[in-house]
C-alpha cells in the first residue's frame, strides 16, 4: 500500500492503516488529501471490529465487547447497524429488546412516583399525606412497618379463618363437595382395586356403595352447605363468624382511610388492586344478607353472594403489591401479551383439532361430545393429564400422543420469552437496589 494513498488511524496510541477506498466505509471520517494520520481516543476492541469491516466488508460483534459499547462505536464512525452479519443479529435483537423492556419498566415506575409526588405537593393537609404513605407502605419508618405487619396479619386471619371454618363444617357432618358420596373408604378402595381393563370407573358407578352425583352442574351443591352460616354453626365454631366480623370491620375502615387520604381519587380507581379490594369487601358483606335471612327463616336464594367468598384470597395481592418481583412479573406479562395471545391461539387451535378427531375415533362412553373432548385436549397439551378421559383405540392413542407433543412444543416456544424478560428486569432491580443501599 502506497504511503500517499494510505490513511493512518491512531486509536489510543495504536496505529491502523487503511486505503483511501477502505476509509470511505467510515462516513464520519472526513478524509482529506493533505492529512494522512488521524488520532482518536476510542476503545480498541470495538474499533478492531470496525477495522476488519473496512478491510473485508463484514461486520461482526466481538464476543468480549458489550453490545451497547459496540453500537456506540458504530454510531461514532457512521456505520449502519444493518451491515451486521446474520450470525450477530440474534445478539443484537436480544440486546435491543432487553433495553426496550427496561426503558419501558423504568418509565412506568418513575411516572407513578413522579405523579404521586406532584399530587402530594398540591395537597396542603400534611396529616393526610403521612397517613397515605403509611397505608400505602411508601415509607420505611417504624410506623409504616408496624401497619404493614398489622394489615398482613389481618389478611391472613381473614383467609385462614374462612379456610378452617370449612373444616369445622365437615367435622359436624355437613354436606361437602364430592362427586362420590361413599359409605366407607374401604368399600371404595376395594371397588377400584378389583376392577380391570380400564373399566374401574364404570364399576365404581354401578357399585352400591357409591352414587355418582356430579356432572353437568356449575356448582356441586348449595353454597350454604359449604360456607359457615348461622344455621350450620355451633357454639364451638361460631367464633369463626366473630373473626369475620372483626376482619370486615378492619378492611372497611382501611378502605375509608384510603379513599379519604388518597392524593388522587382518579388515580386510585385506575389501580386494579384497589378495585379488587372493593369487590372482595362487597362480597364479604354479602354474607351478612345470608345471616339475616337465616335468622328470619327467609327462603331468599342468596347463593350467588356466598359464591363471591372465593375471591377473598385475592387480598393476598395487597401484601405483595410493593414487592419488586411482583411488579416485574406484572410488567413482563403486560409487555408479553402478544406472545401470550399467540400461545393461547395455538392451544385453542390444538384443542379444537384433536378433540374433533378423538370424538369420532373413540367410543361415546369415553368422549360423550366434542366439548367433553376439549377437556382432554387442554389437560394433555398443558402436560397435566388428569386421566379421567383416556383414549382406548390405537388411533386415539396416536392422536393423544400428538396432542401432548404439540402442547409441549407450543408452550416451550413462548414461555422462555416471559422468563428472559422477567430475569433481565429482576437482575437489574436487584443490582439497582444494592447500588442504592451503598450510597
């Protein structure tokens, strides 16, 4: 290479020579005829990939270089990222996706903090601000921690109080949910053990010691038989109702304080957890209508109000709402909703496809209808497999195997997307938390 036709780049003391034509691949390098050497303070490892691109025309990301640093180097020299070789596209796309998710997560968290700070500045009542920070667990003082422990204890008391009250109902001999009402466990076990050739289900139905009571109903029996009320309670179990009265009073006072002390009611009602609090509290008060009906011997059908008791467990979300991992999980699901919908679409297509084949291949005793076969397809594709519906023919077993394999394939292609997003955001949150603690 003629010295007059060469351009020398001095990168932090190390010289690289390029021909005039090769130097033209760097748009931001303004080459002039009277200057033959240019000096730059740039990272050498990143520039070596740029230098190789000028020589051979192929752009690769060095394996030991941060992708963010390499992209800054490309921007400095004016090289388009589209010139990357296909073998490096995967690393680039993953990096850009992680950065986009991180920026979106930071925007959401910072926007929420800034909004509440701006609203609180406009509120002149300092007592309301202090109360709100304590109730919403925004401070790190002893009062906030004490209230968090108290509210957590009451939430757990409400949930476990209802849970153990159902044990008391069972011990009193009340009606419980069961597809089979058995005379004794020994008779049921014997019936199952003596049956062969896959006919044990039909044998158990014909056995005199069992009577099949399920199938085709939304709920197995009346809600009043499952939930503790005045009629099915005793002096030993009535204290569960007193616990419920106490917890409902606590949640009512807490909700009133939240509405009174909240800096912005509009912002408050935009939170789905706040709506869950209201719904669960209304469901809890629905029990009192049933209690009044029992005391007055009313025949009012209040089962729908009792069925709402199942939503009480959602109060657990209030405990973990400020946990960083929970926020990251919610954000990961939100930004991955397109991938989630794609997975659901695949499962829906597989459900319709395999259930249709199984219905026409198998006997009606196993698969009564195509909607019944939907259940088999769903539990098989999600690798759960309850075993209550089993294909008996050879063709049916082949279809069942294909159903299971397709479910594993569909889920394995989409779940890693959520895992990678959650992992990258969680690692950043952990690193940022430790960095703030050192300051």
